[in-house]
C-alpha cells in the first residue's frame, strides 16, 4: 500500500518555488486530493511540458504521482483549463483572488480534500476574473458568505441562532460575531439594520452565475462585507 499511485485531478496553483536549476516545487489546491506539494522536474527547461502552465491561480488538469508516505509528490503534467490572465494586470481582481486563496488555504490543510470548498475556489476565481468591475465587491461578498456556509459556521442569516426565531424584517437587529452573526436586538451585540441579514439570505439563495446580475445598493454591500470580514477574522 506504500507504492506511488498515478492520480489525475483538477487543481489550482497556489504556490511555486524554484528547486535546483531547472525544476520547481508547486503547491496545488486540488479537488480530489486536497492541497498537495509536488515536484515539477525540468519545469524551467525550454521544451518542458509544463511551459506556461505553472503560474499562480491557473486552474490546471494535473497528473500526479502520489506516494502516501512522502510529503513531496511528483507532478507529471499540468494543462491549463482556466487561465490567470484576468488577474495579471488588474490589481483589484488580483487582490480579491489572493484574499480568496488565503481563506481557502486556511480552511484546507494539506492532504485533506474538500470538494465543495475547491468548487467555491474555482467558481470564485472564474467570477472574479470575468465579472464587470463595479460588481466585484458584491461577487466577493457572495463568495465569502458561501465560504462561511461551507465551513458550517454561518447559521441561516434570517434566523436568530440564540432563540431560533426569525429576525424582524424592519428596524434593528444585533450583530455578535461570537454568536455566529445576527441576533435579536435585545439579546445583545451591536445594532445594525435588519436589512443586512435579509440581504445575506438573498445573496446565499442566488446561484453564483447569477451574482453578477444581482442588484444591491453599494452601501448595503459595504456594510455587509464589513460584517462578513469580521466573521471570517473571528474563525
Ligand atoms: Zn433571538
């Protein structure tokens, strides 16, 4: 059972380092194997099969040799299936993509696959790369909410996790990160608009591909984004 096995999986390149003169060590976030570090031998050679494929945030179809007892695996080939071009010359898109990468890696320790989280990562990169610029904050907010939901730390936003009753639709509710987010005003936290948990609920109910068409006032987006960042930094 300790023989290396050939595996094929889609993966996102999240780190790369030079190794000796002509090779590279690549860290891939993969759908089926979790986060994997692998040696790409000869990646710097002019006729390398990896030419142009080993670049941050490329989504690749990867062929690996996995040895269960080793921490460094072998990468045999990588074919780009979703390129990183949108992030190369666009600071805002790149910053959002790197922030997503950081969040995903925090929640996915090496060698522990998490297909829903991988799918969020890949779909998130696609949206951040292709959506109109004025929609990027909203898209990023939608991705972050799903991230918390996949981690299992976000109760349904319209329900108070303390008393399990629905929150009011008007006036104020309370916000308490330690309680998972939105609670009744009289139960503590700091007062925020009752529109915010409803907005979070609506965003979560919207499929990713429809997020770019979702209309919301910028102030609402910003206010909810601040709360969601607080929930993420509280993880
Ligand atoms: Zn309550």
